C-alpha cells in the first residue's frame, strides 16, 4: 500500500502544533480545542467540520493516517493500538500488518 502525501499541513504538523500549544494535555483525541485540551472528550462536530472545510484531507483520512502513524511509531503492536484508540482487535491487527509492511519496505529500500 503506497503512502500518499496530502497537500498542505500534515498530521505531523498538527501534532507538533498540538504538542507545542498544549504540552500537558491528557486528551487522547487527535483534534482538540482550547476547551477540550483540559478535558478528555473530543472536539465538537461543528468545530471539526469548520476546521477541516476546504482541506484535501477528510476526517476519515486523518483518522487512518493517525492510527497508521501510531503503529509505525510503536513497533506495529496491535494491543497498543487497540488500547490507545479503543478499536476492535481485527482493526488493530490490520493497522499493525500495514505498518509492518511499510517498515519492511523501508528497510528493504535502505539496504539497497
């Protein structure tokens, strides 16, 4: 599965901004606001709709990208993914398998 680059700011850019703006937040959600940074709940639907309007990335693509990035960062551990995102074990295994394939491709390219 090829990794597609999105135009404009990436999820990593957002995560850097999020980390700098709210370094001590315990909120596990990707998209947070000034209000939700001090809570554990998600940003509201209206806020997320407005924040992502006219972007090439959809919320679904951001969610998939975030879960795959987490799998790549934490060694493709399906248990970790299931716990962090509250996803079904079959879904977590699919993300872990995709991450392993990407990591294998990267290692193969590096060795050539």
